[in-house]
C-alpha cells in the first residue's frame, strides 16, 4: 500500500511494455505448451509459502486445457515503488504466453482527481480492447463503478496494493495494512525498555486514507496493549512536509512525558524519524521503518534505523496475471482453494512483509537483484 499517487497527465494511458503474444486460435489451449517459470534463487528472504502456492497454481493450470488469454494490468504509477511491479507483471505475462500490457504513468502531477478520472477511462479502454482479465492498482473506491462495469462485461478483475472492497472484483492481492502495522510494531517493541514510556508513530490519522489508518492502528494497538503512551504524527508529503514533520517530532522528543523510548515510521518517508531524532540530539532512540527509500537505506547502514519492513510488490505484480489466468482456466473457486494458504478470508490474498534488519541490507539487495526487483 502506498499513499495516493500523483501522476503526469501526458503519461497516463502509456503502455509500458507488451508481453509475448498468445495465440488467438480458440482451440489453441487443447495443445497448449505447459507453463514453465524461471526458478527463483534460494535466499533467506525467499517467501517459501508464497512460492509453493504459486507452483501449485501453475501445476493445476497445466493439468487443464489452458487457453490463451488477453490481460491488462493498470497501475497508479510505473516508477519507484512500482517499478518492480511493472517488471514482474510483464515477466508473468511472458511466461503465460498471454497477450497483454502493463499500463501506468511515468511522470507526476498534483491533480489527483484528474488522475483518478483518467484511470477509470483506462479501465474502460482495456475492456473495449478485448481484455479478459484486469489487474488493477486503484486509487480508492472511486474505481468501483468502472470495476463493476468491467465485471458485468465478463472481465475478471483482481486488485493489487489497494483494494476496491465495495466492487465486484474477484480477489485482492497485497499487504494487509493492519497486520503490517502490527508486525512493524512488534519489531520495535522487542527493542524497547519496559513501560512506561512514549512511542512516536509517523503514521496517518486522516480518515480519508483508510489504508494508512489501518496500518497506523495496527502499530498503535501493539504499543497501547504493552502500556506505552503513543503519539501519532500525520505524515505529510506536500511541499514543506519534511520540515514540519521533523519539527513536530523533535518537539515531542524534547518534551514528551513520559520520555520517548522509540519511534516508528509506517510509510516510505520513515527516514524522517531518524532526522528528527538527530535534530533533538537523541541518536540512540531505537527506530524502525517501512519501505526501502534510499534515505532509509542510508540510515540503516549507519545503524540509526534498526530495521525496515518492505512490501513484496514484486510478488503482487507477478501473482496477479497468474491468478487471472487461473480464474479463466480452472475457475475462481479452484483458484481460491489453491491460494488458501495465503488468504485471510474469501477475497484477500496476503503477500506479507519482508523484515530487513540493518545488518542484512546487502543480503536483501542481493535478493532483490536476483528478481530484478530493485527500486
């Protein structure tokens, strides 16, 4: 889950890459070539259960008369956090022999409303162009009507990263935010002295951003249950946000009672926690972070941030085309049954988190490089 994105209008609708073309012969599936995926290198960060589940899905599809499929993956962005999603989705489309494309902007704008409207247009256009399956990283529930219209026309829709729970999409694939926040909270909790004490969360209290609220609530509940006072700073991406964030957290580090004993950043700008601690002259405060921003990595290497938590966005992008192919070829129920080890309910597939301690940064980079998933 990332914060609501910002887009370049001229880039919206840009097809970044077209996957290997599949046959248009309706009988081609009867003699289809079995799906073979490149082996994943063995690594301490390899998600074993996720990989095994994916292999089981492929095995089931290969037992069926696999039919070619046209798939579109529509993203909120194509750079930074999203670059591994683009690579992974295209890799999956190629391995499936599907006709398809990954669509997303490569520039940014402040006009989020216009970006949301244009994404709805993209959804409609992919359906008109013949997509049978749609992977969608939506902005929010504003995509509900567009998704439901696609489903009504026989298109299977799987959301990733952010869900449209109010829609008729088949499944959601991504990080479950409340569980992710709780996992990060537990990482920091293990580093703290016994309560009492205050913990600063660089999180979200804006009810309009439900995903951010859920992640913040997950972390907050961990510390509250352990007896700590919790202060939440609203993360700010706007111009001047870094200065404001640091000033607020610095003031609390200097004045909070009971004293601050730890800090946690829940989004890609987590490194601001370390900047605030330095500004307050308290470099020994334990800090944990989220995501893999280069500044966060620098603070990890310095030992100022003790660990970070990364979303498996590569696997989100990689899983979605396979799931859509499974839904077409073996059915939604059979696909859901195979995905059961990763599912928390009937619709949500949890891709989980990677917990990366500061002393394992190089090993984690090696893992990302092996997948061509570096941001």
